[in-house]
């Protein structure tokens, strides 16, 4: 006997858990499968290395589905200002100029995931299967089911791939990807600083790539250092004392003294885009659908917008009596999100290429652009709203509205 579900979500990370929450309290029967529960949160723990700058749109999604209070009760760092600069030009954005309390929030990925998973388990129509391992995924004639290591077999009208960049579901149903590697790695360094919690993120552009500083709660921060793969390998080989000297020599004094290095990690930068987001009875969200240059920290944010929009499309179709597995229904989700995501990916690519280019006319134009952004208020405000996730076709949850 199969367990029958309307929606089966493969992957209980931030985006998959957000899909489950967005479908909570509906008539749809939902299953959420995750291999392992993240470690419980403790306020006296060190910050995780993996953090995200959640946009206002993402914060609104979490608030509307009822998960934001749990984030606040754990740990988050709001930031009101964002400074971007290069050798001859700089600009600072401030949320107060467009009447918002913050531009966004720096939150550990585990905190966001825990808050969403906790909320998902509160919905009677959502079954959370964790820890659980998928032995095999079946997809025949537009119909899907999964065999679990526990012995259960789950069938679903719609299978949602929220299982990351190497998505097993995406590969099983035969959706290809277009991808390429950037010739850069990102090094993430967790530090203790002289300054207490700040309300500003910093991003500086140098020939080898961006250098960013993200504030965390207390006397802590997260430095993101983009560089060539060879240079990142060299930096990781240094002793803690040597790396601290490199940081102090490289990063501007205005960030304050760095007292200690508490953790280091690195990862290669890659762009990847699924050639389709949907098939009959299948939809992809988050990294399973797209991987973006992390230059402006938009990867998680566009994934959460995917989650909110997919839930909106499914619930509205269900309310109208349509078959939610129909390709015509799922194509609506693809139309609403694929173009928006491609647009963001393209903007990030342009930033990456323009700011890593040392040709004199290009340097002049980018410094001119920063100068114009500083002086032209409407342009500056539009850039700010874009970074906050408030531009484009937004799902209802991102606007604080219930779906149905």
C-alpha cells in the first residue's frame, strides 16, 4: 500500500521547509522528507559559519507563515546600512530613507531552518519524516513515488525538489542544467571584533574579488573574502596568527580591530540553472533550480521566493478545482519565477565581471556608477528596494498577505 500525498517535498532545508509551512493549514496533504534534524540551538553556542543576509521579502515570508518569532527568539542581527565602495567611488544605503527599520537580517542558516521546521510540525496537514533516507525515486508517466529506508512508499501528485544543487529528484526526472564555474573561491572567516554589534554591512571591490564584512550579534562578525582558488588555498594554509595579520593588512581600519579568528571555511563559486523548473507532477525550488553567485547574498532569498510562489500557485489551483499536478498549473510557477531568477543571476554576473575588470574605461564607468548611485536618490532607492527583495512580481506571502 502506498501512502498518498498531494505534495511530497524532498529536502527539509530552509527552502523545502518554507514550502511546507506555506502549504500549512490547507486542504492539501503534505509530506516533508529530511535526512537529519539540524542540531538544536543554544544561545551560548558560537555562531555557525554558514549565515545568510535575509531580505525584507524573506523576513516577511517567514513572518507570514509564523516562523519569524522563532528566529527572533534564537538569534539574528538586523542591519540598517550597507556600504559599497571601490578605489574612487562609494555609496552608502540606509533603510531609513525609504521608511524601513532594516535593510535585512544576518541569520545563521541553521536558525532559519530550525524555525521553519518547528513551524512545519505544527500543521496538522504536514507530516515531517526525519530522520529518513530515500532509497529510490520513481517517476513514470508524470507520476512520482519514493521508497524510504524505513520501508514506507510514498506517492504524490506533486513532488517538489528542494534537495540542493546536486538534486537527486531533478536528475531522476531528467531535467538538465546549464552551469559553469567562476574562477573564484569564497573564504568565510568567523571573527571576534573590538566593536560590538554593528548595523552595517560592508562590501569592497578589489581586483581579486569582493571583500565583505557581515555583522553578527555581540562582538562577532563574518568576513567573506573572494579570491582566486590558489590564493584561498594559500590563505587557508596559514596559521591563525598569520591569517589574522593578513586580515588586518587587507581589510579597512573602519571595521575595527579583529581580536580572534574563530572559524574558517571556503567553497568554490558556481552558477547553475535548471533547463526547466517543472515537469508533469514535479517542481524544483531553491538550489535544485538555480545556484547563483553569492556576491550579494541573494541565493537563499530567491529560493524562499520560489517556495512562496509555488505554494501560491498550488493552493490557488486547488481552490479552483484544478489538478495541481497538471503541467499547465506548474508552468505558471515556472513563468513567475524563472524569469525573475534569471534576471537576478544576470545582474550578479554583470557585477562580478564589471568589478573584477581592471581595464581603465571599465574602472571609470563603475566608479561613475557608484557616484551616480550616491547622488541620484530615485536610483539609489530602487537599488535598495531590489536588494531588499521588494522589486518584481512578489508572491503574496512576501507582501504579508495570506494566499487564500
